[in-house]
């Protein structure tokens, strides 16, 4: 194997080992990186230990020896000074090794410098993540991780990073919005959605198709709560990004809630779950029947302005729109109730004396 035939991972290991201070030597056949430019470090069993299991990432797993570069990358135990490379996230920029914290990794993802050549994420701080790193450019990052190589393309993944940063932000009182597990699982707390339903809708539309993608795992692990790119997620900035059918369905729910006798006497219970359960109970019906059942269940007076507004909504909605609205009410009940709550709160702030 010649130097030009070496794999991207083998070249990445050379860059990392050199940045760690290992000098190039006479070369050898290494079980980890194959045709190595470093001197031999002796039998692999002694250097790797019996617990080594990442053989699938090795270039020549049957070779008996290890090179000095890979011995430096894979060696060490917890408590050593300096700590073993597997316990730290690392980057090489302009040939210099950087030991990274979470904020450093985020900065390299959202604004990679021209000299960035290696980036590797210590996912668990136990596995040899650096075995999966490959050479990077500012426009195409091939990041090492416990699970394998993560391809991060800043131009493609910028909307996802912004959406994650938005959901991880904190409000003016210092309260965090969405937990990491919420974003990864898609199981958000209703109260969290309701705090900024418009922004949540826009962000979740970007995140949902990428759920299960290791890029999302990478971003969620490192996203700060104060990314300067994020406008206030609790403002009206995101209103225009809501799906038109979702917006129409939420408007219907606002009208149903407006003069609800149940809401006026049990407001907390109403928004905490009663309203959503009533919607789910009747969402399988056609629009006129749905409206009639909801008005009755929510104790809306027949001649109240809210009831008349709902009747007008039904009258103005054609059959195709009605079908789409009922579909979205069935499929996204919790989101639409949160959007309705968001709009109701905004109206209350605009008219402090309103009920």
C-alpha cells in the first residue's frame, strides 16, 4: 500500500498523532492504520489490551504490531496526565491540537475555521471515537464519534443547528425551554410547547425528519442555551412559519375556547389536558358535528360571540378545507391546542382587561 492509497481514517490518525507530538519514523505495518508512517511500537496485544473491541475500524486487524502514532492515540488510562485521547473531544486546526469543551465543539460546527482538518467527539469518554474521524474541510466535516463517522455539512445543516439552538434556549426569567431528551425523542411536554408554540412548530418541522440522524445527536449534545443567532423564540417572529392548515385549525380551537364556561371556571385544567382530550374524542367526526359536540362539551352558550364565531367559521370553510382541518386536528392535537393557547395568551396581553 502506498501513501496515496491510504484511507481517510488512516490519514486522520496521522494528523492527530502528529498534533499530539508523535514524530514520523521509518514506517511500519500497523494493525490499526495499515501502512503507517510511524515507527513500530511493538505487539498490538500489549499496547491495545484485551478490552479493545473496535476491530472493524482497523485497517489491518490481522497485523501483529501497532505503530507509535496509534499507540499514542489509543493508549492511556483514566487518571493519567494528560488524560487519554478517548476521554476528550479533539480538533486539529492549522496543525495544532485543540482540546474542546461543549461550547468549543458548537463553535466549530456553526462556524468552522479554514484551518480545521480534524474534529472528533468524545461521546461517552470511554470509546475510541478518534478511530472514526476523517479529514475535514470547512465545508464538509467528517467527525469521529462512538457510533462512527458523522458527516456534517454546515450549509445543509445550518437550519437544523438553529432549530436545536432555539429549542434549547432560555427565556428572560432563566427557564430552559426543551430538554435534550424531548428533542431527541419527540415527546415534548405540553407546557413546553405552549410556552412558544409558534416557534416550536417551525423548529419541530425541521427537526422531525432528522430524528435518528447522528447529526441531530451531535447538535443536541452541544447546543448552548444562548446561541446569539437565536431571536426570542417566544416572540411573534415565527408566526408566519406555521402551516396554513395548522393555523386554521388552531383558529377554530381559539374560537371554541373563547366563551367556554368550563374554561372560565377551570382554566388551568382546561389548558392542561381537558381541552385536548375533548378534541381527541371528537376529531374523528366531520367538521359540523365536531363543532356541535365541542360546543356542548365545553359549555359554550349558543348565542355567545364565541359560538357565533364558530358557526361563521364552519360556514366559510369548504369541504376540502374541512377535511384537511379535521385531519390535522386528529394528527396534531397537542400542538394545535398549544397554538390556540399561545394565541389566547397573546390576545390577553394585547387586551389586559379581556376575559
